[in-house]
C-alpha cells in the first residue's frame, strides 16, 4: 500500500486531504509542522509527500531543501502564490507537482497516483541496480577464481 504524508499546519486542509486520500485507499500520515514530518519520514517508507509551502516553524521550501525530494521521495507542494519562475525552479530540482490550494480532489488524486507510480518505479530501479551490482561482484569473483585456477595449472 502506498503511504502518503500530508504536511500542512492548517488542520482543516490537512484533514480534507488526509480523509479523501484514505477513502481512495492510501495509508495516510498527517503532520502539522516540519518537525512532525521529519519524524514520520525517518520511521516510515513514504511514497509521496504533500507539503504546504507556508508554515509557521519552517516553510515548505526550506524543509524540502533538507531532504532529497524528487530523488528519494516524490514531493508535491501546495500553496496559493506560485509564479512560473518558482514552478520552473522547483520542477528542475525534482519537485513533481505544484498545486494551488483549493484545487479539486480529483486533481490531487491524479497527482498522488502519478507520484506513487513514480515512487514505485524508483524503488524497482534501485532494486535492479543493487541486483546488477551483486551480479557484477559475483562475476568478478568468478573471473578472479578462473584466473587463479588457470595460473595454477
């Protein structure tokens, strides 16, 4: 099951997003500040993070800079004051989606579905890389063994 972390200090919006995603079948974790979010990210294998841009303790941009979002965990940022330069800059850094607060639940579902598929592909790719590296190590060991055997004859 895909796990979604909703980080928004606005309890009403956090609840709306969380309940809608739960009804859609996601396992949802809610955080109302970045400290809570950090704890959840350290203990859970989160598939995607929905992060509010404006929060009192640390804004979403600052928080996102501390993590390898986009590479390790797909990130969607929400807010109400995005310009094209901001969106382009964030997408170049690996941000998946920028959502205006108040957008439709169906848009959130579509974005989360896409981000979860991307997250799964990244996991599969990581596993394939690890398996390939393991096979290469085994082949090198076999090559060394064969060299020693031939040299011993």
